[in-house]
C-alpha cells in the first residue's frame, strides 16, 4: 500500500482515469477488475485528498446512485478541521464509477471500507478517524500473528494480532491471559519512556480493556481484546497538542465494536 502524498490527483500509481468526482455526471473513473479493488482505490484517493488538506475524515456511507444507467457510487464522508478556537465539520459527497471495461463485474449496492482478510484475520480498513496503511515490519509478538499500521493527521497507531502460541484464549476482558498481556505492555511502556503517568483509570469498552498514558511529549492509548482465538491489541499515539484528542473516543469505540463483532461470530460458530 502506498503512503499518502500531497499530489493526490491522478498519480502514476493510482488507476484513476478521468473525472472531477464532484457529481454523477463527472465521477472519478476507476480502472478496477474487482469490487474489492474498486473499493480500495476509492478509499485510497479520499485518504490522499484529506491528507493533503490536513483534515480528519471518516466514512459515512457509500452506495449506488439510483436512477443512473451506469454503476455510479456516492461516497459520503464526514470531515473535521480545527482552526483556532473552533471546530469545522463538513459532510462531503464524492462520486466514483468503474471504467467501462470493468462493468462486467458484479457490483454490490453498498460499499464500505469495512474489513479484508489477511492470514485468516479480519482487518478493519478504518477505525472511525484512523485509516489502515498496510502491514508493518515491526511485529515482534510470539506466536502466529500480524500487525498493521493505522494513521490520521499527526497520529500513529498499530494493530497487533497474535496468539502467543496458546491453543485457545478466554475472550473475557477480565481473564488472566488478557490481564497478563495488558500488564506486560504497560511495563514495556514504562520501561521505554523516562516520564510516564496514568491518563485516567483503566476501563472496559465493551469486551476490550483500555488504558491511557501521558508520556513526555505525547499521549499513548493501549487497548486489548480477544477474538478469533487471538489477542487484538491497538496502540495509538499522538502529540499532546493534537486535535485528535477530540476524536479519540470515536476510534477507540470503533476498535471495541470490531473486536466484539468478531467475538460474536466466534461464539456463533
């Protein structure tokens, strides 16, 4: 996956062919061979646009426009900017269509950056205001696993998924296994930073254990839950003066909902 750049429009590495994307009559035209690829490039272009504009954004909806002969999608986002002493919130619609050679593929009525499967794990493409950037190379946990980078304006986050070689893991957020992982990560944060203070008390968000830390120059949030017989751990870090402070709650709850959804699927199987 490519990193966002300020030159977001029709970059050489993007299969966006024509269009201004601001109307049904002039949509962005995407050269995609599958609905998944089409979905990916829609999100990638929006990510680059908002990165260049230094805005936070999240998906509201993406669905076919009714009454249009060719498959055309209206992709609605919520966008937030934080100029001094105020918050500006906008709802913006972009329009996309697969190019003519792609029209043989079956396109669903609704598209959204929900999940994709990687190494058997369901990976969310978006956690509210946080967006997935690709698999990372810094995975160091024991057992089968993977890790993915997430980000937003001046925010870095990593999702770790691993099993520490356990055959099964109690999904309860109060289980000994979850507490052991949580304590180990807390100890690691303390060991690697000269100044660490607790940011409020540890709490549960659904079936996810969450705690915050105030470091010398930033806030760090740690969340751990269990699904698919694996630990799902999210670390979010952002500067103390970052406006992401006002959006944090949305992203932590989006992560908790993702873990809860997977856990309910596990229970039903």
